[in-house]
C-alpha cells in the first residue's frame, strides 16, 4: 500500500479535475483512410515512402511522397447551429503538404466556432504513382467531398453546407474543385454531388498563365511544357461560371511567391459571373503566413466567420 498525505491527495484530485476539464473542451480528432483498403482508381503501385519533415525553427511539419491519402477529423465540442463543415487543403507547391500551420491549426481554429473540419492529406502529382498526375489531387478532394457527404449524419453535419478551404497550391486545388465539379474523377456510384457549398482561398495559386503563374506549382502539376489547353483548364479564373460556389479570398499585396493578381483575377471572374464573393487584401504579409498575418497580427478567420454568417453558413450563439 502506498501512503499519500492528505495534501498530496488534494492536489492530485485537483490535477485530475483540471485534466478532465481540459479534455472536455478539447476537439476530438481521428484519422481515417480516404479510400477503402487504399483502392484508388488510376493509382500505380510505386515504391515512394511518405516523408514527414519537421522545421526545428517553428515545429511545423511538412509531408511529401503521399501515396495513402487520409482525412483527419476535427469535431468541435459544440456544433454551430448551421452544422456547417470545411475540408482543409494544405499548400506546398504540389510537392509537399504544409500540414501543421495550413492544416491542423486551421482545423482547431474552426472548431472554436463550432465548425467541423477535415484536414485532407492528398496525393501529390507523380507520374510513377498515378496514371494522370494532373487530376490526382482533384480526385482525392472530390473523394473527400463524397466521403464526408455520405457520412454527414454520422458526424452531425449538414451536407449542403460543406465548404472547402485551401492555401497556396492547396488553394489551386480548391479553386479547381470549385470550377470543375461537373466532372467527377473519383468513383461515385451513388452520384453524390461534388459541388462544394462555398470556397475559401488563402493566398491561392489560381492561374497557370505566363506572367502570373507560380511556375513551380505549375510544373509539378502539369510538367515542364504543358499545352495551352491544359494551362487554360487549370487556370481557374478562366473557368468561373454563374454556378461557381461563393468564395472568400485572402492575399497579401507584397506576396512575392504567388502574385496577388491570382486572387484579384479570380475575384473579378466571380463579379463578372454574379457569384457572391469577398476579397481581403493585406498591404503586406508575404506568402505562407497561415492563420495570422505577421504584419497585422490579424486573424483573417474573424472576417471569414462574418462572411459565412452573411451567407447563411454560420449562426452565432447569441
């Protein structure tokens, strides 16, 4: 028998209470495969091994060589009244995924507003591992939409209020999904609509046209010398129609990696097609800042929540 002084027992019970209290208000997380038994249409067996790299300066993790895509589910303690949800697509120039500050941290922030979030670890374009590398990431995002909508009741969400959010190259993937939902690249026997309810684009790659394209993302997705047809197909500002879902965009004017014109041109296309949208342009902040612009200390997510409320995707508790 181990003797514990009364004072120790008192503090031990206090620590236990605090632990239980914190656990009650911690978001639930679970990672599931995107495809059953990892059976992926168009996939080629390859010897790529997933690599996770941690930046010692900020503890951010990036992942490359993704061959087994997955969804990490973040469920809030209290669902928002609209029961809306968001699939989050990290960026990384289509060569890796900035999974921490453009994935997990964003999901945790959305949970604070009662929004269910799904972080998508999607496959990166690779001729050795997929028959059509240019549509491999889009196939994964469409599969994620199908999976979430088919299990919406299980997760307590409204499938008609499922949006998608992407950063940088993940923003390009999201914009492609927003403008090419009439073509489904994933197996879809139940014919579930892959049209998202809304899109959120954070310093997104939008265009593959000369003079504006992020050349590294373009080359990684389409190869060194893509034809004009492919460049136009994957230039989302050229693909917007009146049926494109409403969109919220964020960019910094001094972004040297992905010119701000990417967001401006896409927003202009929304306006020209009478699609609801909002564009937040920071004077400065550069590229890849994630949730918080270092030059303003402002979280764009506050503006996003207000925009979601205006468009019926969010209801405040009071």
